[in-house]
C-alpha cells in the first residue's frame, strides 16, 4: 500500500509527521512526499526578507533535514495533474500510483483577471518573490539616488501594495522601516519626503478578521508613519509605471500584488466541487466528496460548511493535515473518521520594528509587548534549532549593524527595474 502526500508546505509536512509516527514499524505501507520545492518555507518571516532584516536561507528548512530517522521518501517533482479515477498522480518526471492521497499543494494569489497584474506587478508568496522584491526596492533606491528631478524621484520611490490583509499590512510596515531606517539615512540623494508607500484594499477595511480595535490601532499607526491607506479602492489595471484604481491613474515605481488566496491551478481539472475561490471542497473529515481515498489540507481546500476552518492560515493548515493523517490511520485500522473542530484562537500582526497587534485566547494587546510576543512566537515556531539561532542572530545584528542591501541579481536584465527608470534613462532597445 502506498500513501502519497502532495506538497511540502505546512500541511504536507504535518501530514507526513503524523503518518510517519502512526505507521512506525509497518513495512507494508510506503509513505511518499512529493513537492516541487525541497524545503519548508516559513512564510511569516517573508516580509523581513523583503526588507533585508533576515537572510533568505534562514527562513527555510530543507525537507531532508527536518527529521533524522526518515520514515518517508521524498521526491522533488512538479505535480501536473491527478487522475482520481485511475488513482495516479501525473508529474513532470513520471507517474505515481497511490492508495491514499493527501492533497496539500497550497494556493495562489488571485489576479481576478485584472489586466497587467502578471506583467507589471511583483508577486509576494514564495522565497524567490521576497528576494526579487528586495532587490527591486534597493535598485529603485540606487537609481533614485542620482535622479535630479524630484517628481520623477518620488514616482520611482512610490511602492504600491495591493491587498490590505495581514500579509499586505506586514509587508508595507516592513518597507516603511527599510526606507526610514536604512535608505533615507544612507542615500544622500533621497530625503524623507521622496518616498511614498501606498496600501490599496478593495474591501471596506484593512485586516479583515482581526478584532476592530486592533485593526484600527494598526491603521492609525500606519497613517502616523505616512503610509497612505485607501480602502474601498478596487484596482482595475496595472500598468508599467502606474496603477489604475477607481478611475484614477496613480503613478508608481513598483506594484506588489498581495490580494488574497485562491485555489491551486494544477487542481483546476480535478473532478471535485470547489468554493467560490476555486479551492477544493472537502467534507469535515477532510475527504474529498465522492473520493473517500483522497484527503485535502491547507490553503488548497475549504471545508464544507465550516468557514472558520477554511481560513488560509498556518494553524488551519496544520489542523487539516493532522486530521487527514489521523483519518487515514483510522481507516487502515477499520475505525470511523473524525471530523474537524477548528477555529482560529488568535491573530498576530507585526507592524514593523517594535510594534505589533496581538489577539490570543481572548486577550488583546499592542505595541512593544505585542512585538516581543510576535517575535517569541515566530522564533519558537520556526522549524529547526539552527534556523531559530540564525534568525535570532539576524534580529540581534539588525539592532547594531546596517541591513545588508547588496543587490544579488544583475538589474540590467530585469524588465521591471527598467520600468522604474524614466524613459530617458533606459538604454535603447531595453526590455519594456
Ligand atoms: C507572505 C505571507 C505571509 C504569511 N504569514 C502568515 C502568518 O504570519 N501566519 C499564518 O498563520 N499564516 C501566514 N501565511 C499563510 C500561510 O503561509 C499559509 O496558510 C500556509 O503556508 C498554508 O500551508 P499549505 O501547506 O497549505 O501551503 P504551502 O505552505 O503554500 O505549501 C504548498 C507546498 O506545495 C508545493 N507545491 C505547489 N505546487 C506544486 C506542484 N504543482 N507540484 C509539487 N509541489 C507543489 C509548494 O512548493 C509548497 O511546498 C502567510 C502567507 C504569505 C504568502
């Protein structure tokens, strides 16, 4: 018998952990994990990679290093489709038959078919996105530093983040720190009034799902720092050097797209029900309707009739995965499956250095204490002592030394960097 888990994120790794433990000593069951990245990415620290606070490698843990006595096989491969009727997973480098399957491929950031998003906005979901974003920001500063026209300079240093959820809010707060604490003091051609940070949110409020008092506290803090927040503002087009929203064309140097979570496109063909975001619908047992051998977990799925259990956050992904794995073990033992019982127990949102808003077990607090709590929780949750140490050292060093802002790519080869410069500064024939 073979159990296959698809996706090496929080959900996939948790499913493997529970299955591995439950199957210890069983030689008749083979456990395989398939993922296109060979590491687990700790997403809560992505904003700090974008702002050069934390080194990229310090927030990832290679799958092969996560456990010592590995009772599962890992295959780095890309899933192209799943043949539910034939019990097969079709991948870039072959096909894998399964007896039980856990789908934990995560989600994607939806573009809502808005023109220009794919071409002109930077994504913000994977480690490479954060590294590319960081390089672009620094590159913008390098060019703006010797730009004599103040209007062009301000346009180049206008960063627009689309999406006022916690990912967009945490990112823009980090960017404010980067500009304020590093770029303005170190780039002699850039003054405090030369950069502009803009957060656009289509809904009526930022940080939906966070307690209104804390959301308001966060909003006030961002305003005080000069970050422009526009709620009820729907983006209708992203252009080379502008964002169109509510009929207005806003000139920008860089657009970052952080507008929610939608179902994984690889699963679009799977013959199963979906919610309005395109996520696969599971029963409260985490089984796909009509496919009792197939389980879903994490951002890739929504649980039918359980909105609280369908929020795309790490604790929900872990709860799904734990239950999916336990139900597979129950099934193998001939016992009936359990059902999901999950509701988020809190929310932690960082607002940059020394500030955060926290709601945990009914307790709400903000400011420095909340920031310390945020740091402690995330350090504790980071997988692996080595990574915990590395991030703690990064945080410590950031208090004493300037951030390391060396650009790692060759900027001349990047179309978006070329967009950021005024046309006269572009080389003839440069990519547009
Ligand atoms: C910037 C950012 C910050 C966040 N901060 C927080 C936070 O502070 N707290 C919180 O609770 N949540 C946070 N989240 C949400 C959290 O990261 C997700 O809810 C969580 O990662 C979901 O886990 P998952 O395993 O379902 O998906 P993922 O973690 O996305 O894992 C999916 C896995 O599947 C693999 N995969 C994808 N496609 C394929 C394919 N075709 N073939 C093979 N493998 C594939 C991927 O490489 C990945 O390993 C954040 C998300 C982002 C983007």
